[in-house]
C-alpha cells in the first residue's frame, strides 16, 4: 500500500496532519495500521426509497458499493461496525444543478477591439470548456452541501451564456479524478449577458446569439457530413471548437441545461426550445407557479430551486425588523389602493408590504403547486445558501409539499432524470454507496446528520464540534503557542497549536506539519483538561483532549477510526517572544 493509498483509506486524523506525507514512503518504509473500506451499519431504520422502509436492517458497504441490505445481512469479518439502532439511513441526495466544488480562475477585464463582434470567451461563448479542470474537493459549498446530505450533483462551470459542459460529480474525494462519475452529460446555458459592454449585452441579444450559433452549427455539421461522403472538389468545411461543441446537442445526445428563475426568461427559453428542437433540462423555476399549464406540456427534466426569498423587513435607522403581515397577506392586500395625500402614505407602505408578503407566500408554495399539478421535479442548490437548504426544505413541506415527495425530489427523481437510477437514488444492493445517516427523520428540526457516505468514503459528522466549548479554568494557563508531537505508526509528527481568547471563550488554530491550518472548534478548559475539535479534510472531525501541567500537556487525538498520543510544550505566551 503506497502512502497515497493510505491517505485515502487511512484514519481521518492522519488526513488532517499528514496531507503532505512524502510520496516516497512505501509499505516497506513503515508498518501500515489495519484499516478498512468495509462498513456495516447495524440495526438501522433503512429508507430504501420513498415509502419503502426496513424498520431494522443492516447495510453493508464494501469497495464503494452497497454490498448487502436487509434484516439478515451478514456483517463481514473485516467491516468497521457502526451501531445504528437509533439511526436512519437514506439514499444520498442528488443535486439537479450546481456549481459545488467549482473554483473558476479570476479573470481580468480586457479591452475588446470590436465590442460588436468580440472573441468567443469575451462574449461568454465557451461550450467547448469542461467543468472537470475547475473541480476541487476542498471548495466550501461542496463541503457544506455534503454535510446537509448531498452526495452527488449535476455540476456545471460558471460563466455567461454558454459556460461549458457539466459533469456528474461526487461531493467528496481527494482529487477531481475521484469526484467525477460521468463527464459531459449536458451543456450548461443561461440567458446571461456578457461581462462588460460587448455583444451580447441584452437578454434578447443572448437569445439571438444562441439562435445564430445553433443554426450555424447545423450548417457546419451538414457541410462536414457532405465532405466526409465525397470530399473531391469540395473545400474543407470551416471548423472551430465553439460550433463543434454543439454537434452532440444537434444529434440529440446532449441536452442544453438552462437555468432561469423568472417567468419571462422561462417563456423565452421554452420558445427557443420549440423553435430549435434541442433536448432540454430546465432548472431554477422560481416563478414556475405562474406557468404551470405551460410546463405540463414540456418534455424535460425539471429542477426546482432551493433558494427561497427572505421575509420582508422594515428598516428604521439602524434597526431592521421582520414585517408582521399576518399569515394570509393576500387576503388583506388591496390592489386598488391609491394615495390621495401625504396622510395616506403610511397606509400605502403597509399595503406594499402586504403585496411583498403575498408574492413571497406564493413563491414558498411553488413546490406544492407543481406537485398538485402532477409535475415531477428534483431540486437544484444553485444560488441557494447551503446553510439554508434544510430549513428551506422544511418550509416547502410546511407550505403543502408532501414529505415523501420532498424525499423523492432529493433521491429517486433526480436519479431518473439524470439517467443515474441504475446506480443511485435508492438503498439497494449493487448501487453506489452514497448514503445519508441521521439520528431521526431528516426533515425534523432537531435531527442531525451523523454520517455521509460518498462513493463508499465515510464522512463522520457525529462529533463535528458544533457544541460551544466551556471555559471554567484560568485561561492564562493555556493562552499562547504550543508545539505538539503526534505519535503515529509512521513516526512522530510535529506542528503548532495557537490558543487565544479570554474567560468568555477560546479559539485558535491547529497547524499541521507542513503549515496547513485549521480553526479550533469547541475549545474547552476546566483548569486541567484542554479539549477542542478540528475539521478533517476527509470529513468529520478530530477530537483532542490533553491534560495541562505548567507549560506542557499530554493526551490523545482521536477520530471514530482510532486514537493517537499527543504531547506538547508552550513556546510563547501573549506578549512574550517564542522560545
């Protein structure tokens, strides 16, 4: 087993402090600890699919695949066992469209010689570009979405009208190669004007440009077909990567995946779709409640945004409060109200607030409206704050979306819509081990995600440091910089822990052997015992607990996979130079 293989399957603690373990180390250089990529979740409540529940069953994961599911599933001898009698197992959630894991390079504004005919990249025409080179497993939104239960997404590059081709991406892994399940399932498109004052600078110009690109690609494809059949006497057809990238769309093999929230943009996209007859994926749909009958006639996968509008507020000076507009604002809104004098301005303000609240209420009910109309949809997290996703799902359920439909929109429906239902979407033997493990119903307010499996990799959130630390001892005993030594099977490793704060609370940083820093969480000190947690890049967290005596400490650093001795010495205190 090489060092890189060990980093994948090794303990979470080592992945935190050994991110840069020298690749020259091999199995001959050290004794590798016993580790496993086989897991057994025992006696769990298993929601195999919406409405299909095993009240007490074991789920076995081996080599990234669900190896067995059932009340009598045998636990392999080499499995790491997770007692799950109080836990619920769901299929990993699927994101219908996002930019999770994508880090685009910074671009500088450049002068364009001919703004009416700019180069393709300046115009936002980059269909030949792939999302793969821009993927990184450490991107913050990806990590936050994974912690919310999302394990795979239909991920596209960022940009303007045609940013490039998407990929089906695991929300986990160590490299972009680990993350990609399938490349180029769609070509991402949006009615987005170019940056700067260059063509296309208006929505209508974007549509005209798309129509022109499509028709020109059709012409070039026909020329290439004729040339291949009989090249004699024919000039070689014109070629460029932008038009060639559209050939798979023309052949019906690759859909255009459009994102749009506004009803007007949706109507324009559907009109273009009807005119050009390309395969379509439609995401966003924030104002789709205004066009339900139109969508009922559309043959395309639908993904509804998980971004919801905030409650209306009223600001007075520096104070901002949520407007109280009753639970049924549309009942009290008066569309015929007219301001006759300055004395009725306040009445108009209240009426406008009611209108705002009424529009928001309709928006919140969109998921239920689509469901009642018989439209099947998944969800997209694009433009949604990952930290709001679960609350927004609960809001949709409170506004009439059945819980089973919400679960289907997270699992079985997107799996089918994206053509992945043979591999994902349900908890079944033989499918990819993308799982969400919670300590109750996912949609309950007090339920926490305990574990997430992505392609068989375990991300442990059962001790994620979310609780605030308590400080009851004199903090002067721990403030400052400490050098630590971590004893591992591969030898001793060193780094620093910096602790700052006061009696009201402590924080700081944990620095690995090669300078990688992680913030301390849940720092507690009772006068003798110092404890804190640190997020691991592999998911979950590392718990450190040490006994402090003067300027030294001794204790352990632990994950769910093991524990290692750690000791340290204080090298500086606030206001003093380092030793």
